[in-house]
């Protein structure tokens, strides 16, 4: 066994590409997942309707611009009745934190520029109640080819938090790191029907945010930027200033997810990982790593950032964890290399850390058993005194 090769796999796995499904297989699986998300209906336990198809009870917005038409919430601007700035229809029956939202939308550019833009605000803030102005996370939509499905931060500082097709981690120091792809923007855009009804799904759980249009996931965002992220807030619909346009929404359903604070739990767990860790033993593909290699392996965790020293090699990236799972899960987002996202599990004590990663397998390890052989890396660390 080439142990120098295995060392390169450690953490960054920068020189190895994990086995992937064929493109044909991926195309078969992705619609199936997305279709389940879209078609699971309001009959689910805990699902509430936010709009009755008749009147805007439970919503507030500029009555000149918002109405009910053909059973749909309708926002419309005209040359005679423009929006002076981006304005919003705000849901008044509560706030949202962890949730799954489903609706259908149709957006039409009533102008020769082809411009129409709107969005679903969530976990947002009311910035000007008198003029119905809201800021925060937005599931974007437009009549054009670029922005539908993205995550945009309205009236805040981060702007486009994830373009269509991006997997993104916003790090603890509030920098954007693109960690993977859900497909190209053009490929995902082909499922969106211009000028017709489209299904939108937004899922927010803890710091993890996902958007889907017509069964295709368009963004996947982990927001570790504590100073800027939002864990709860208002729900609202945008009507963009500018050229005359019409946007409509129907079939609004909301399901609140577990009230357990994954964020607080994860923050506590991240604190347990802080510091410098020296490897004490390890296995790759079921075989023990030699002691001379183990002695060179040092891991440093600061916030959600990590660096790994393996002999003369240095790798770095960002990690995210889910301590609510058993065993606890760790995802490693590598700054560079052919395998930018490693799936793993972990356990930790005051001075001990154990990690197990899939380096050549597409499946997350299920246990720390020595029976995990082909495609798995198991490492034990002890905390170094600084």
C-alpha cells in the first residue's frame, strides 16, 4: 500500500476524486428527489395554508399594488402606478425560523425591456413598516434568465449569497466559499417555465438554507457568519421597482420544522473542536497507518476553519457539523482539489477526537467500526497543549 498516497487523502483528499454516479444516473435521481419535495402536499401533518385564494387576510402591503386576482396573490406595477422602491407584502400571522415553504409563482414582464423581478423574503426584518420595506434572505425570481432560484440578501451587505447551481459556505469570518455544484445555471434554468406557473420550495433549518424550483435544487447554503445570519424573522413577498410587471403567487403552504435549536447545539460542538490536535493512530482501507506517518499529522481548528499538516503538505478548508445525528456528522469543505466535499462522522471528548471519512466512497460512514475498509479513513487525535 502506498502510504504517502493515503496521507494526501487525509482531510483535503485533494488528489482524489470520489466515485460519482454517471450523468445519466444523476439525472434520474435528481428529478425524483425534487419531485417528492414539490408533490408532498398540504395534507402533511403541521402544514398550514398562508393564503385562502380569496383575500389578503393575514398579509399587509401597499393596497395600490397588491390584490387577489384569479385566486392568486397579485403584485402589479404600471406606468401610471409604479413602485417608488422595492416594496413587500408582509405576512402578519407570525414569524418563521426552521420551516419548509411551498408555493407556485408566475412572473411577467409588462414592458419591452423584459424586466420583472420578485422574491420570497424569509427570516427577514421589517426596515420601514410605513412603506412596507423588508430586508434579509430572499429566494429570488425573475422573468430573465439569471436570478431565479438564487439566494439574495435584500438591503443587507452580502448581496448574492449563492448563484444558481452553487453550494456555498459563508464562513465564520463572513467570507463566501463555493464548495460544490448542483449543476450549471443554464442547466437548472431549463426547468423554469417563462411566463407560466412554477413551483418554489424553500427549506431553512438552522444555518442550512435550500431552494428548489420545479423539483430541481438551485442553491445549498450553510451560513456560519454569526454576525450577519438570521435564524428567524418575517416572511414577505417582493414587488420590484422599475419597469411595469406582474407577479402572482398561489398554493402557499408552510410547515414549521423541529424547534430544537440546531444552531446552538452546533455552536457548542464547534467549541469542543477548537485547538491543535495531534494524530495518535489511524487506518486507511482497514489497514493501520505507520507510526512515522501518524507523527506528522497535525490538525488545527479555529472557528469553522481548519488546517491539516501532513509531513510537508498543508491543506485547509472549512467544516460544518450536525451534532443532532447519531453518530455525529461532519462535512469537510476543501479549499482546493478534485474532491471538495468529504462526508464524515466524529466523536469528541475533552482531549480526544475521532474522525472517520469516506475518501473513495460516495456514502457517509455509519460507524467507527474497523470493519469499514475500502474507501474509508479512520483517525484518532489527542489535544496538544499550546
